[in-house]
C-alpha cells in the first residue's frame, strides 16, 4: 500500500549482481519463435528506408547463450 511505501522509502538500486539463474526452455515454443524470426529476417531484408540498429553486448556470467543476436530483426536478450 502507499502508506507502506512512504514509511519504508529506499533509494532505487543502481545495479544488480546475478547470484544464480535457471534455464527454462520450451522446445516447441522455441521452434515457433525460430520460424517467426526467419520470416521477420526475410521481411527486413527487403529494401526500405534506412534504419539505424545499435546492438549491445550482454555480459552473462561466462555462459554461452548458444545463439547470436540477429541485429537485422532487432533481436534483444530478455532476462527476467
């Protein structure tokens, strides 16, 4: 509640340290995503106005995420 938030004010964190993570993967859903990603890549390969893409590297506690990001489809890692 608002009263609790007012009473226990804390500064907004400026960063986080990941202590552990679990991998949760759905092979069927990944297959559907992969097909959509390919379709988007093909659509994005068609001529259009210039769009600037900035791809940023993600540091991941020295683990390989198995696939590279595809900047042509504006792909990003999502950690939650």
